[in-house]
């Protein structure tokens, strides 16, 4: 192949239609045909990255191996493709403008007036081609965040227009995802919103090559012909994307609709062999035909919005399929847990996960959840802040330090068993300054962690500022909380366990980020297995 081909995915009518899932599904099909494929996301907000965004605003912040704080759609890309993403896979308007302004300050524009066109659009186009120019990929799919017509999206739409023109025929195509709503009063699907959305796109100089129509009902042949005629696309390029019971069905639905075949035809690429989805469909079969059911409590303080814990929920789906088990995740708000409610809330749980998070709100509820799991021998898994809560709980209720705490919650605690990392003490900027990305961990052989991983050296992704205070390791060890995983370079405690317990583990890192369909994360797999065993007893 002479050059990398580009596919741009835009959205119309409304947000949250699932551009990321469509992009990931198409990438999966192209990958399964033997094409080296990657996906990138361009977000139109002015934050430099999602790292400073409240989870209620934007869902979870996903972290890559190289320490990029990114949009949660990158998690979908990795889960579908089983290929790591990087800093280059997610770009925001804030990052684009920051880069252009820094160049202007350095005098790189030689006194020119810096404008949206060409300077901002050139920067966007350069970023769009960064992965393609690496030589590692045959096809790069670029998802444009937001909705066509948004003021914020205009520079991206203009950049796509220019780039498709510059790349030349068959080298760049546009897929437009829209909504075909069903009006119950009229009893029919309506195409007018899609027509208007395509018209808005055309006013920006872009012709959609493929139309993907999100719908709750089957789109008839008559409607497909109408959409093709009025939206100026070929009939074969009108693709139905009907609601599915799970996002993992979408690649098969897109295969049936021929999305990958139409895209390859537009790009003048051979179909190669039929997509090899054998392992994918084994996963789907196990997911849809569980032999067991378990209830796992997810204790957090952002539980009102599911996207705040997206990677954890998906990791449970992967681990559930691996165990042929349906995992019912019961969201429990940590602010609503106290001595009077805990038994009732936890009575029907087979396992408890205490979730990551930041700040003081809901902390005592998380500590109470750890205590309940420890004392009642309920399988327990703590992630990041959840692991730190396990350290505090043990210091308070086993070691007897009743005022033990994290300096994040109480700067003047007499027993700071969790404190600010040394290198964080001089940090003033919040964005991109946490301990981020992949770090190594050495695991003790006589441990639950070693049994889970089957190796004494691992690498996992991090996102935190506070750590287990190493001056308390010996005291807590003697009280039964074992530090079984440490970073070989810094000595930072990464994993804690309790021995005389069916399953009790806390990790400072975020294992959920590395769980994929092809490789469910081993901690989640073993945690679900422990929940199945607990239910049988």
C-alpha cells in the first residue's frame, strides 16, 4: 500500500449517538480483515485534556500507557481492538490552540497574523496525520467530537474538508452518523432531521460518503432509498445502526450491513479475507449465555452517572463472560452508607468493589464498606482510592489508630497512613501533573496477586497524587495488612492484601484500563470467580 487511508466520523442531529462505538466497530472489522487500523478522537472543548474535568461533566478520564489523560472513547477503542492507544490518539481544541500560541510566542510564524484558517486548521491537519505518517497503520479512523453545526466543531469540519481534498480521491472518506427518530404519534420513522444534518455538513463543503442511521426500529427499503436520494449517497452506503442489547454486538450488526465493505470500496482497497470474528463471537456467546449470576456492589460517589465508572463496568462484562457469569453491578452511593444502613444495603451482595475517586465527600462510607467486607469475609476489591480506604480502615479498626486518615482528607491527622507523594508537594498546576501512565510493580510470590497474575513483574496504569505512607508498612503488616506489590524504582506500595480472607485485594493502579474483550483483566476475572464461590456457600 502506497499511503495511509483516512476515515472521518462525524455526528449530526444529537450527541451521544455512539460515534465511538461505530468507529470502534468499523475498526474491528477492518482489523479482522487484516488491515492495521487505529482510531483517534478530536474533542472540541477548550480543556487541554479531560484530566481536570469533573466525572459528572465528562464521564471517566481514561489513561493510556504513556500517561495521556484522554476521552473515555479511547477505552472503547482499546477494548475492541486490543491495541494500546497513546497521547496522539486524543486531541482537544485546548491542546491545538496551546500548541499554536506557543509557536507564535517562539516566533515560528515570522510575524504573520495568526488565524483560525490556516494556522489552527493546519495544526489540526498535522495532528490528524500524525499516526498515519508513522507508517504503523494502513487505515486511520478519526472521530470528530460534538455535532455538525456546533460553533466549537467548525475548525475541525473545515480541517476535514481540506484534508479530504488534499489527500485526493479514494484516500479520505467521511462517515456521517445521524438519528432517524420514531414518532409514536405518527407511528413512523422520520428522515427530515437526517436530511437537515447532511445539508449542514454540505454547507461546510463536505459530502458524506456513508450515512449511518441510529434507530430504534428497522429502516424500510423505501426509507433507505429516500435517504440515499435526499442525502446524496449511494443506496449501499445507507447503513442502519439499530439499538443493540450490548455494544459488543455492534461489529456483527455493521458486518451484516456491509459497513466495512462499503468503506473499503470507497477507499479503493481490496476486501481481503472475510473478517475473522471467531474469538469475538465466542466472547459474545459466553456473555449472552451465563451459567451463574452474581451481585457485586460498586461503592462510589459518582454512581448517578454510569460513564463515571465506564472502564470498571466494561471490565466486569469481560470478566463475567470469562466466568460464564452475569454480573449485576449494584451501584451504592458512599455518602448514603452508615452504621444504620450498611447491613440492608450490603445484605444481598456477593462481592464489594470500592471505586476510585478524589476528595473528602463520601469517604467514611467507603471506609465502612471496607470494614464490612473484611469482617464479614465478603470478597473485596479496592481500586486506587479504594485501596487507600482499605489502608485507613485497617489502621483505624485493627491497628487501633482511630484518627488514621489520608492527608487528602485531613492534613493534620496524627496518623497519615496515606499521604501526598513527595514529588507532588511542589506541584501547583492540576492538569497533567498526577502520577500517570504505566509503571512497573514487583509482586511477592507467596501472595494472592502472584496467584492472579502468574508472574512476579507487571506493568499497570496509574492516576493519583497520594500514596500508602511507607513508614506504616511494618505496623500494618504485623496487624495483617500485607504489602505484596511494590514499585521497584520508588518503593511505592502498589498492592495490599489480607491473608485469612476469601478474596481481599487493594491496588493503587487502575487495572480496569487494561481490560479488553480479547484479554479480560485477571484481577477482575478472579474477583468475579470469588463472587461466584461466595454465592455458592
